[in-house]
């Protein structure tokens, strides 16, 4: 559905070097701290910036050769852009109707009503959460096959996030659809994504299935003495702490069976990301 191979982009001291793949039927997460390269990757996929090297394919075609009808099959939410604040939803409907041959107006209106979005109010008067809801509703309103979502749940409260995530799950119920999504809220990704890529300083530093991350990864909390005696073959990262060391492993079961006295915590996306970025090899 989407494939990036050695995509490069240079901005002064920052360099993006990214390879990733989003398969049909899958929700793929892209995680990393601010400035790691997530938004740059999204913009390269959408043709908003031109890479200095590498290949980007969407629907099996080079991104620069996508037809208008191909591009209509992509739904987009970007974290740093949105609709003009001087438009109303009624204005937006007219635009969407002209832009997309498959715009589902009745369904769009039904969902706007469900999310309590006023049709006649200018978008600049919407709250941040309301604006984000509108962006996502517009992205899925034209039966797109691929969604590119950069921080779609930012600014939403717990209830609104849950509603939005359920909407994305409903979207994925149809065959031959896929989502690439980034979010600072790890619980959103843990409950939605099939796999995750971690990007740091412009480079992909990890790729794993979400189920494997949550089941096999763990944090060992060990004293200095325990660390010296620890078999380190399956330690991915370690970090010095006041009490000793915190160690990230992708073989949690090995240490549970062979070191029954160790304090071992279940891994989460946040904890794994922190250790991958701040820990030492």
C-alpha cells in the first residue's frame, strides 16, 4: 500500500534517512520525540517536500506518478495544517463535493452531528478538539484506501479520543485499507496499531509488531551487582539509574525464567521509546 526505501531529506544539521512499509489491512504507527522526523516523513509521502534521494511508492506506483484518481484514494490529517478558519462546514462540504468523486455527503453530515460540530459556525471559532475531529471526518469522507494521520488525536479529551479511535477501527473493517499514524499518546497506538516504527534523529531505530512489543519487551530494574552478573545477550539498551540500572530487553520471558529474583516491568511504547532514545547499547 505504501513503501519508503532509503528516503533522504537534508535540512541544515537535520537529515532524514527513512525506510518503512505499510501493508494493506494494517494500521502502522510512526513514533518518536518532537523533531525526530515524523512530519518530514509524512510530507515527503504526500509530495509536499521533495526528497533528496530514495523511493516512495503508493499503491505500487512512484508517488510522483500518481494520477488524480489515485490521490483521491488518500485521506490526510497533518499536525501543522488545517482548513481555513473563515470557512464553515457547509462551505467545506461544497469543496469536498467538488474535490472528490466519492465524497459521501450524507455520512459526513451524520458524523458531524454525532461529534456535535456546528455546520454554520466558522472553523476559527472551533476548539482545537473540534478542528481535529473535522479534519479526521473529512479524511475518511471520500472512501480513501490509505489514511496518513499525523497526530490526529492531539487536543482531544479521553471520550473524544475513544470515539475517534473507534471511527478508525470501523474504517479498517473494509478490505484493502491501511493507515499510517503518529501520536504522542501511546495508549492510542497500543490499542490501534498492528506494528510500529520508531524514528529518532531522522533514522528508523526499531520496527516491531505491537503485540510483540507489549508481550515480549520488558524493563529490568537491577542493582549494580545484579547488572554485573546479568547475561546481556538479550539486552537492547541500558541506562544508569540511582538504584543501579534499567535495562530494555525483547526477551522478557528469558529473564523471568532464569533470573526469578529480578524486578521486571512490562514494556510499553513510551518506556521502550525512552530507552531506545536515551539508553546506551
